[in-house]
């Protein structure tokens, strides 16, 4: 008993000493939390898809004739306009073939002229009963054969001119030159892929979209007109490069396949972007961002959601100012600040926001 009294007096002395020295004793203060009332609102969700860029008109440049590569008029990565000369193949053989075909055409035309005169002469003689019907018919047949020979010779000349034109390869579209696989002096043929020309006036971002995003609007069996109408209703999309840079020009979703991939449950999509400055190239990867509007949803701050193992809890303030933990299900909004509550809360509920991580179930909160 004396020992306890001694301890009590010692404690009283220490306390008195601390007060006399001006040391503040710790005080118990109630915590204050920020709260909000849950309401319905509209929000735009940035739906993101991994994508790869392709030129809208990527063209494989392959020669139409065989021969020695005489000139390479462009370089890899060069921007070219439609009609620009890309490669020149040795045209001497093609030129000789054209000259021979033109000579054969002149001979055929001469033969036709003689056959025509023979036919007209026999026709006059037949009318005077000097030659027989057989002679007239034979002359007419010879004339028709000569006419056919002229047309055949003319076709040969035209083909030779086309082949001569094939010796100069021009750009079929405006775009960027890819890798050049041959050098001057190489022998090339219609089996040789000289380069790839990426028609980059417009670029297409290829990506896959989840079936659930469009199942209410687009399903198997819809007509092409219905799909096109749905695509026109979609908002503009944005392309974000891998380094986080947002491409300044907006794009449009222009293609949506009508067949769902059975393995992934997705549909192939293409979004077309203008490329006036040539900043987009085939093969670059990034993210297509599709803004979708959600109407009449419950949006709350992320800080109001407390994660406990596999559960997500929100503290609802009861009428007696105490907090009750309510399990909720949420969807990410993609803005890094808010979430959409899909179940667990009701419009009009008052919830704890800032400081929710420090609340205990049943604790009184001040607001």
C-alpha cells in the first residue's frame, strides 16, 4: 500500500514539473472528415485500345518487266508525291520490241491496203459479171483477214508501249518510301519486291474492340448500312503515341468487322486519321482513345473507396453521424480521380471522402 502511494506521488510530481516547465500535455481531439452526398451525373469515359498504325494505301512496289535496275531515284524514308519516278529499269529490250511491233504494224497495214483494193476491184468486176461470186468472196475474206492482222499488230504495239512504260516505275500514291531491297545493277523481275510505299495522306489505326461495348448497337446480321450509321454516331477518337504525346488531329472509326473473334471475343476496328504533316508512319504503336458518354451514373472520388483485400468499402454516414462500411462495386473512369459506383450505394447517401482510410466502422464522424 505504501509502495502504491509512493508511485502516485512520484507521478503527481512529474506532472507538476512538466506543467511548471511549460510542456503541453497531449490532448485528445475528435477527427473531422470531408463528406459528400451521392448524386447522379453524366461523365465522359476515355476507353483505351492498343493500336498499330498502317498507311491507308500501303503499296508493294514490284516491277512488271524483267531487266537490270539502272536507277534508284528515291531514298528510304523519303516523302514522295503520286507520279514521282521511283526506279528505272533497262529499257533497251523493250524499246527494240516496240520498234519491231511498229514495223509489223506497217507491214500489216500495207497488206490490208492491197487486200482492200483487190476486194473493191473484184466487187466492180462482179457487178459487171466479169468475175464469179467465188472470186469476190475470196477477195472479201482476204480483206477481212488483213484487217484482223492490222488489229493484232496494233495490239502488239500497244503491249510493247506498255512494257516500255513499265521500265519507269512511278509512285501510285503519295506516301513514304520504306526499305529498298535492291541496288543499281541488280537484275529484277516481277517476283522482286523493290520497296514498300506507305500511302500516308491518311493513316489507319488498327485495334480490337470488346464485343460488350457494341453488343447493344451492333450484332451479327446487321446490314452494312446499319453498321455505317452506327459508326457515324460514334465520337471522334484520339491517338496517343507510346511516349504519351497526343497526336493533334482527331480521327474517326471507319471500319468495324461483323465477325467476333471466338478466341478473344473482340471485333477488329480501324480508325482513320488525317496525316497532313507526315508525322504518322506505318508500324508505329500507340493507344486509340474513344470517349464514351455515360449518363445518370453515380460518380464518387477514388479517395472515398477503401480497399480491404478483395473488397471495396465506402463509409456511409448514418443519421446519428456514425459511419457504416458498405461494400460497393465500381468501374474506373480513366481520369485518375473518380470511380463509377455500379452497386452498393443509393442516390442521396452521404459518404466520407477525404480521410476515409482512417475511419472505423461505427465511428462518429463530424461534418
